């Protein structure tokens, strides 16, 4: 056995997944968002070819859904074919989004692709020039909700000079992700592998150094919460020592930030600030960016921003300039979380209606249940209508900061009339 | 701020009427009916808020002229007039100061928070307006809400804000609405999902295309293999044909080349054979080249030979001439060693004799000069001795004796000297001065006279002494002159004796030098004789003879040397001539060679023959070299031709004999290409179909549409979630406002109502205990002692009027900053009150007037009296005159 392999570790491509939570009217942006997962796949292929790696590992959730779409299947088949022509093999495990049982195969994958079995851990030997080089261990998800500790079933064959494990799992019960195939770092260490190619968590990162266990993360952020750079890892395992180098690939970067507009007075200034944020984001990432901005701070401009249509018009003006740039920036949503430049403490100290408003808001903000009750009463018809329309709408995502915004709305109205 | 006066220039029936001054607290204005009380109340309202339009029911138009009225307000010591005149916009109003600072905003200040309607209901009212406060209570935006807001410290109605928030919320969502944001988004969402469903349905059709693609894939694969095979065959045939054709053509081309080369070789060899080469000359080439190389040097030797012979002759002749001129024998000259000791002797003698001759001449010239000097000195001495009377032969001793005599005579003559004379003169002057000074200082006349006398005596003595000295001087001058002559003569004699001695010494020196010269000349003569030279020669002659011998010997040597060199050169030339002659014989060139010219001529011929022979030999060598190359090339071409023939055979041997030729291969290739073209064409068709189908599948519209629809769906859902949040925010804002309003109703409004309640209780003498305004009820209720509630509309007119008055007094009592300068003008509202309630009402009015100015108009004297009696300090009563 030659004591060195070099491969690309990617995961969670979610081909065919819609971008959640973005409303892009611009055709160019829409096209880029729809194509982004496929472009990430293309980038992975280019990386494999450019680096002349030994093989590619895809650690689950290649497709977004069990019923794989046509385009996702064809895209993967084309990618595998391109790699096959360069003599690069592909090793795939299915994840919770694309379990092995499910979906109709409409595009055949070349023989150079190996999909790991779902009923047990499978060992496959990668050969170079007819000589065994590396053993790959993997196990796919047979169904979506796998609660079994799959990592516990991995055991290295002592004959393996290099052993790589491929698994889609939640290591360490990562919050915000379904707890599928739960396992611990200890489980990974016990298997005796040289490298764990993990999938499921969309943020790239190293889980453990010994053995080196890495979440490749999604090569393309899928929604506004998946901010920052995404990509895959270029892995080298040599004489039992593994090292992984992150390679950014995302064709569109999600960005979220706040802008303190405390010192600003006019809409033009806000517009300039937003445009600057967009330009900075484009400069920082050097690739298309979808950005969300929360405007913060007590400012003179709050009153102007609150006028009907003002913020929308402002955002459209900024978009018109930034979306035509190269790389483009789509200002996805600007939330006005500003407030009037009033001294809340001074108002609290008063005895007028404003003081009552602030005092009641303070009381309400400290009582989440009360807020929930009030919102439940007020929003029940709306939520019922949304549920009837098939929208999974609830009050869960609404933060208590809504009380502050409500308070500011009332204060704005009061102060506007007093002015 | 207090209202001080009301003035009607022209207002209704009032003209030039001025009422005042009003008290700071309560002013009761009593007047009969028709006195203008209601008009005055209306006037105040008109000045504050504007005249009613002329068509209005209560326009208060004067009988003649335009409406004009004013109010005079006072604060401290300042007074202002607010005057309104007839005009546009309900009449322009002016504020001017009577006494104090300008306050242009006074009117707005006074009416702050109180609009005209509120004023009419609360501040300036009569019986006719009493019930309106209850009506207003039913209106959410009316005076009650305004008063609530005002009393809460803001000049904004919370109901307005609530209305705005409701509207904003309603733009987002109303339960059964269809045009709101939520409804529109849900419609858009339905549309997106419909597209998604349609796209999914359309995806079903994908299977058929997929099967067709599979069939095309198989055919494509088969055709691809056939094409590959055909391409391989075409490629192989093309390569073989190309190689065979190329080899055959090359063999043919090489055969032609070999033939040309053979012809060329034969031609060159014949050409070389036709050239004759002089080998004898070539063999002697080195000797010829060597002699040709020496020829110029030998020619130069011939020329030098002649020149040397001539020079030898010339030098010999010169030798003989020099010897003859010097009178010397030739052979003797050759033997004299001119560079031996004699040369030094002659040279030294010549220098010594010349120096001695010069010395002799110099001594002789010195002798002559010394003798001349002695003679001249002797003559000078004679001349000097003559004046003193001595002969020329006198000596220095004679003269010294005479000078001794003169010295002795002068010593004897002696005599004073000049110093004595001067001392005497000074003593005379000093004595005269002392006497005069003493006389002046002491005042002595004798002394003054004695001074001049002494001076005169002194001067006389001096003059006498001077005369005696002049007479003795004349004899001494003669002695001095003789002495000087003697001393001069003594000097001249001394110089003459010295000159004579010098001349004698010069004569002795001259004689000594002449003797030395004669001795040296004799010595030279002896040396010359010993050397073989003529002894009669002087030093210079001997030196000249030596020079001549030296020249002669040099010419003699030159002649001998030239002859020796000439002989050496003659031998060289002779050897050259012999070698040329010998060489000519060796190369069969018959020519007599005896002289250098013969040899030079012969050698030229030989050199030319050698050049010609070399040229021809070179031509032959070049032709032979080229021929050799042609021969090599011929061999190479022959080998290549054989290789090409072998290569062609090796390619063609692969095929059956029927096609084992270039033509046969070409036939096979044509067939293979036709087959490849046909298969490729079919492959292209299949590829195009497959590609089109694959592209259609890859960019499957349903899939793409689904992606777009999903993107739209995601965007709409996000927007709906945003709307939910926005709706939640607005709902909470309304909750906050409602709670704040409720808090007011519970914590602040009751204070207003309690005030009104207290007033009402006072007026009704405790019959009614509570006044309540239920939240959102828009009505006023009173509770009597039994706990029963009565709505205001159900009360008796008197009780209702009491309630309305109580509400007003209660409200105004709570209004601190609202309408801060507005007085309450009440127009006879107690008419329907029974005495008990009237007392209560009066008490309440009097109480209010302590904090807010009240002007109560009444036609009832007793009411006026009772109000004045109950009023706080400063209460005033004014009487309105009856109008005529």
C-alpha cells in the first residue's frame, strides 16, 4: 500500500433545495440562487480535477429530498462522469434528506461512483495502479429518521494502512440540527479511523483533531441563517497523519449585519450607509452576496424611515445600484429596528400618557407569558388563516423585542402629533 | 392671566359697550333680560375663535357696520388687547400690548388644548349648551377624549393613534378581508404552489423522455463504437496509404537522383584528367619560394655592394689628403697612437701655456698701470707742497715738523669761550627780573628802579666783552688756513710714496711670470720629439697635428671596413646566382645564369611557372573532392532508395495481393471513409437527438419552474412571516395604548370624575353619590344613595343640568394647563335649580373660582347676591345697564 491519499470531502449539497426566506425580484439574483447548489457541485468537480485528487467523498444529503429531482440527479451524474473521465472515484453516503430508500433513479451514475450500503457499515478499498491504497468505511441512511448510533458500528481493519470513514451524523448533539445518527467524539475515536468525513452540520469545522473528524458543511449556504463562507475540505492522509484544508466554494454568500444609524438624520445618509455595507460585503467576499441588514439605534431618521413606503423605496434604490455590480449584492431585507431619539428614562420618570406607555411596555417585556397571551389573542385569526393557507406560521419565532418595537410605534405616534 | 374687560365696538346689538373690570376670581355680572349677557358670552367666544359666518343663525351681525370686538387680558402689571375685526377666515385677529411686552402668540397660549367646540361646551356656555357635554361623551373623538388627553399631559387624542394603528393593522390583515397584504400574499402563495404542483405533474412526463433517452444512449454507444472502429480503419488505411505512397514516390525520386549523380561523377573525373600539371616545378616549389623570398634581399645586397666599394675609395682618398695636408707620412700616421699619453700631454701643455701666456700679459698690464699711478701721485704731491713753500722732494717728516710748530702757537693764544658770555647775559636778566618782581610784590619803588638799572649795566658789560672777542679772531684764521694746507700736502706725499711702492711690486711679478712660460714651452718640445711628432710645434700646433692624424686614421679605418663588407656581400650574391642557376637546370630551364640580373630574370620565370602549376593542381584537387562527395551521395541515395522500396513492401505486404499496391490501398480507404461518413452522420443525428433530449431533461421546464416556484414560495412565506411579526407589533402597540388608556381611566379619569362627583354631590345635597363614565360606554351614569344607576338621559331636566354643570366644574377644576388663561363664562344656568341645589351650585362655582377665573352672568339679583356672598375674596359684581 502507498501511504498517501488525497481527496475532497464535501457534504450537504442539498441539490434541488429551495432557498428559504429570500424574496428576490431580480432575475439575475433568482437565477444565481436557483443555480447556486449546482454551481457548488461544479466547483467541487473543478477542485477535484484541478488538484488531481484520488477520490471525492460526499457525506450525505447530496439531494435535498428523498424524491430526487431530475435536475439534481442529472447534475450529479454529469459531475461523476466528468470525474470518471479523469479517473477520480466518488464515494457517497445518503443522509436524512436523501435516504437510500426513496426516490426514483432517473439518471444512472457511472461505475466509478460507490454508494455505501444502509444496512451495515461497508468497507471499500481504493486502489491505485492495482494496488490497495486506502480503505473507506461508510454507511448510508436507509430512512430519514435514523436514531441509531451508526458511528458505533465502524471498526478499522488492522490491515488498513489508511482508513477513512464517511458518515452523516450529529456528533455531540449539535443544537439547531435534527439529532439523527447521534454519536460522540469518543465513538469516532473508538473506530480507529485516520479521518472522519462527516456530514449533516452545515457549518464547516473540525470536530476533533485525533482522529481528525471534520464537518465539511454545506458548500453553499441555503438560507439567511447560513451566513459566511461555505465550501469543502481538501484532505491529505499520509502515514496515519491527516490534514484538511478548507476550500471556499459558495457561489453566493449570505451575510447578515446590523447598521447603527444613531448619528444619521436623512434617508440619503441611510441609503449611503446601506450601499457602503453592500460594497464592503462584495469586497470582503469577492463573490455575489445576499445581505440582510437590521437598522439599529435611536436616530432622527427613525421618523422618516417610518413613513409609508420610505424604507421600501430606499431599499429598491440601493438594490438597483448594488445588484448591477460585479460581484452583485442583493440587499434582501432591511429591517427598521430604529427608534425615535427620545430619552426613555426621562419619559419613564414622567406622569403622562407616554410614561404610562413606557411603563406598561416595561411590565409586558418582563412577562413573556403575558406577551404570548396578548399575541395569541390578537393573532389568532391571522394565524388560523395562514394555517388554512398551508403556511406553518406560529408565534415561536417572534421575539420579545416586539414589545419594544410596539412601544416605539406608539411613542412615535404620540410624539409626531405633539411635534 | 386674567380677562379684565370685554369690549364690543360692534357685535350683535352691542355697540361701544365695555364691561369690566373683572375680578381675578369670581365676577357676577347682573343685568336684566336683553341687557346683552348672552351676547357678551358669544362675543368672548367670537374673539377667541372667530366670527360666525354671516349666514349663521347666531352671527351677531350689528345693525350697521362690520363686527368688531376685543378682550383685554391682564397679567401682573401688563395688559394686552385681543381684537378681532370683520374679514376673511372668520375675521383677522390682532394682539397688541397696552402695557408690557408684546405677546403675539397670546391667543394660542390662552386657548391651548381647547378647540372652539370644547370651549363652547366647557368654558362659555348657557342653558342651551348644558346637555351637549353628555352628547360629547358618547363621541370617542369628542371633547371627552380631548379633555382626557389634555388632562393626561398630551395634546393628542389616544383615540386618533389607536385609529391609525388599527388602520395600519387592517392594511395587513382583517379576518374576512380580501384586499389586505396577507390576502394578497396568500393568493400569490397559492399561485406559486399551483405552479409547483403543475411542475411536479409535468415531471411525470419525464419518464417517457427518459426511456427515449436510454434508447438513444444505447444506439449512441453502438454507433460510437462503430464510428471509432471505422475511424481506426480509416486512420490505419490512411496511414498505410500515406506511408506506402510516400515510400514508392521516394524510391522513384531517389532513383532519378542516383542517375544524375553518376553522370555528374563521370563528368567531373574527365574534367580532372584534362588538366596538365608541371610536377617538376611543383617539386622544386619550396626552393623556388625560398629564392623568390630572398630575391629582394639579394637585390639590396647588390645595391649595397656598389655603395660600399665607392665609399672605400672615397675614404682612402680622404686619408691621403689629410696626411698630405698635415705633411705627415702615410705609414707613420698609421703608427702614431693619437689616443695614447701624448694626447694628454699636448692637451695639458696647451692649457698651461695658454694660462701662463695670459698671466704674463696680465702682470705686464698691472705693471704699466702701477707705474702710471705712481707718476700721477708724485705730481699731486708736488702740487700740494707748492702752497706751503716746500719742494717736490719734501718728505712726510718735514711736514709733521711744521704742523707741530702750529699746534704750539695756538695753545699759547688761549681766551674765554662762548659759554662764559652766555652765563653773564643770563645772570644780568635774572637779577633785573628779581628786582622788578620784588618791587611789585613788596611795593618798593627802589627795587622797581634797581631792576632796570641792573639790566642796563649788564647789557653794557656784555657788549664790551663781545667787541674784544672779535678783535682776537682775525689772527687765528690765518693759522687755521696754513694748518689745513700742511695737512693736505702731508696726505698727497703719503699717497705718492704708496704708489711708488706698488709699481715696484708689479715689475717683480711680471718678470716672474715670463720666466715660468719659457720653462713650460721647453718641456712641451721635449715630449713632442719623444712621440715622433715634429718638435718645433707649439702647443696649439701639436694639438692641430694630433687632430689631423686622428681624422686620417678614421678615414683609413672606414675605407678598410667598407672593403670588407663589400667582399661579404659579393659572396652572398654569388651564392644566390649559383643556386638560381642550379635550380634552372633542375627544372629543365636552359638559361645562362652568371649575374644577379640573370638570376633575377630566371627566378621570375620559375615563379610564374610555379603559380601556374599550383593553380592547375588546385583545380584538379577541387574536382576530385567534388567527385568524391558525389560518390558518397550516390551511395547514400542508393541506400535510401533501397530502404524506401523495402518500406513500401513492408506496408503493402500487410494486405492481400489484390490490394497490395498503392492503388489497391486507395480503393480500400475510399470504401472505409464512405462507411465512416455514413456511421458518423447517423451518430451525429443520434447525438443531436440525444443532446436535445438531454438538454430538455437537464433544463427540464418543470424542474426549473419548480425551483423558481419554490423560490417564490419561500419568498412569500418569508413575507407572510414578516407580516405576522408586523401585525404582532401593531397589535401589541394597540394593547399598550389600550392599557395606558385604561390605566388613565382607573387612575386618572376617576380623579376628574371624582371632582365632578363631589361637585354633583354638593349641588344635589348628597342625593347622588357617584358619577361614572363606563369604559367605551360613551355615556354618563349617576348613582343615587340607593345604589341605583341612572343614565344622564333619564334624569330630570334640573338634575341633568346639575350633573352637566358638575361635570363641567369637575373637568375644568382638573384642567391645569389646558386653556390656562380662559375664564369660565356661565350664562344664567341656575334658573331651573331649586334653592337647595342652587346653594350647592353656588358653593361649587365659588370654590372653582378660587383656582380659575369665573364670570357668571345672571338676571336674578338674588342669585347675584348669593354668588357674591359665597365668592372668594376679590369677588366683584358688575351691573349691565339696560339697553335702549
